[in-house]
């Protein structure tokens, strides 16, 4: 099924909803492997759609990653390699910048094609008029312009008022009032819930129009500050590690919001003709309790854990239910959305991604010969990675290049560079050619980053792309979830000890006890195993030692 066929079979051009989390680890949601954080609404959509197990973003931290997705280009190409600095640190010249106006964003392309467009949540792409979301293709914007925000309004509003009364000139971005279409607004709900509520508002308003809509719902959870609601912490009391529990509480709020968005799409009759994409802007930060298992690295790294993110596509009847293991990039969203919207891309516009829907539908590789790149500049050197197919070359911490078979070695542990010099040289050469398209940074996220760039005569690419080998051995990867779950949620066995094969939904007594214990812990109930065993016997009406899916359904229907 080709992309054009998908469009033709649709009753109208689809609505498009992109839901992005901030600093969400690969293993911070159920559908991509979290053993402890429960995300039923996300998991339901993911299960019915295509889970992209090799989903990548264009950069391993937030601002450039978002710039890449919205512009369809690696941010390095137009000088967006760094975050925009917070306004309160006083780098005023940089705060007047953002994605260059000549880079037409996907929001503008869709708006010009007749879509009603809305951005809810975090922006971080420029604050001055030329870069404001209302002037970059969004009819409706509700949220904050900087790189982050506190969550509890009773806290951040009070702090803002105190600093305002004291006459402070530069107030921390995280405390500023939220805004709706350029005007300050007062919020009284926990921020994640507030953004979900505004997304529902936008869908309801857009659904009343004849045109399709594009919604960019950009949660800042679980980005710091690490602040979760008490009830969401209580719902994750089974997690012993306190930092991990806060992450879980913040993700619980996101999942609740995704449930509201899904419910609203259904109520408005838009669910079946809406493409929903979910992803994170980069990897999680383990120091705050996130997990990028099974990958090496964290936010900011060019290891897989830095820019390989949880991602799924959902569109009933149009996107198959599957796990898609071929690489997919957030850079692909731009040309894919434009094709679905039958929108005109400016003739001068350069794109680094491709329309992937046909390959996704056919289960074929959208980029058999293309390379997925990542580069993050540090003090005097750059971390770089280049993946083509099963192979990935990495230069980390100014050490010699390493080479991994990334499909067999998810931890990037076994360096194969010495045994495959030609393959390594090929990937390094590709990365060097890519670097020749880069522009000088337009802005830096701090005075330190700016000063080190010029003091070190960056980018020093003549040294970066020397294909030397012999990097020191790496240690095995550990993750915050490895030893910090009181009792992992049990997986259903495939057969009983007697060799009887179990169907989906069937449970042995041991599995049933494990599932119930997790439920009781989540609800804060005092555990009573005798009661659960008695419940199992009531459900197992044929007394064969298996609580079948059919028996469970019959029992709970009483």
C-alpha cells in the first residue's frame, strides 16, 4: 500500500497529532519496555499501531531536536546545534533568535494547506515575534516559550509574584506565567493536566471546522524540576527508588492526558481519521530516575540512549499493528505529513527525511543505504555517531572511533572497529561529508559554551574524522530499573509446568497472584494472598488449574 493509496482511501485528509514528551527515557513507558511504569493509554495506542523500535530524533537534547523535527532538517545545517539560552541569564542577542525564518516549518506548510494548527506546551524555538509560534504556522498556542517550566501553579505563580514585586529584572523562565496566543494567562492546574485540558479544548474547537487539524502537544514531563502529584506518586508506590517513582508519577500524568486526547478524538468522531505519533525529544536522564534500557547513554549522548527514543504511529486501518525495527527519524515527519495533507513544500526547501508511510505499511526499510547521524559538541571536541543498517560508528569523549553491530549489540559494548576497518572508514567518511553541510552556531545555551567554542577553535573537524581505532573497553550498562523494582510485573507463561500450552489471557495460579499483587500495591491495599487464592478458585470453574481468559471475562461480568 503506497502513501498515495493511503490518502486516496481516506474520506478526507487526516488530522495529525504529534505528542512529544521531554527527557522521557526509552524504558520509561510500557510499550517500549518499562518493567515498572504503567502507561495503559499509551500502550493501547501503541499496540494497535506501529511501534518504531529504532525511532531516532535529530539531536540528543531538546531544542535542536525540536528544531530538527519542525524544520525537517538536521539543526546543524542552519546553526541550531545548541539550545537557545534561558532569557534570565542575559544573553539578549541570542534570545532574539530561533529557527531562521527562511526555514519553512511543517506547521506553516500544513497551515497553508488549509489545516487548523495548534501548539500546546513547550516551544523552545524562539521567543521574539519572528519566531513566536503564532508567526510560525500555528493558529493557536498555549504554553511557555522557554526550555522548561515548574509544574505546580501555587508554587511558580507565588515565586513569580514575589520576584516581580521585588523589582527583579530577569525572572527565571520556569516561573513565568503561561500564555495563550501571546497574552499572559492564569493557570490553576498541575501543568501536565493543564496542557492536556488545553489539547482537549483545541480538538473540540478544531473539530467544529470543516478543515482537518494539526496538533503539536509538547509536554515538558518528565523534564526537571522533578515534580509529581501526590496521587500519582501513590499510584506508583510499588517503585522503591524515590527518583524513579517521581518519574513514574510524572509519566502517569502524561498517560492520563493521552487518554483524554484519545477520548476526545472518539467523541468528536475524529479518531479513525487521525494519525497520532508519540515520541520523546531525546533520551532520559538517569540521574533524575529515567531509564534508557537496554541502551548505553543518556540525554546529550550520541550513544543510542541519547537520541533513540520511544516512538509509535497510530492510525486505525491505515497504519498496521506491528513492531517496525527499521530506523525511523523525526526528520521523516515533515515530508510524511506534507504528503498526507497534499501540501505544497516550498521549492527552495531542503529536507533530510523522507515520506516513510509506504515502507511502514509494507514492512520494508525506508532507508536501506542512508545514514542516521547524531552530533553533540562538547568542550574542544564533538561526539558523533553514524548508523547505516545494522552498523553504527561512534566517536565518544575524544576517544578513537568504535564500531558496533547495533542490531545484535544494543548496549554498544563489543567494539568491532579493528576487525572491520573498511566498514568503519565508510561510516566515518559519510559523517565527515555530512559535517560539511553544517553552519556556524547561531546561538549558544550559556556563556561557558560560547567561550569554549571560540577558545577551542571549534569544531575541529579535521581531528574528529580521523578514523583511528583502539578505543578502551567499555563497562557493561546498568539502568535505574535493574534492581529498584520491588517485584517486576510478571510475564504470562507460555505453558504450565505440566506442558499445557496457555492462550493469551490465561493465568496459572502463580501468575495470577503476581498480577493481583501488583494491582493491590498500586491501589495501596493491604496484601491478602489467601483472599487472592480463593478468588482464583472461584474464577477457575473447570478446576483445571488455569484461570482462562474466558473464565475471567465470565467472572468479572457477574
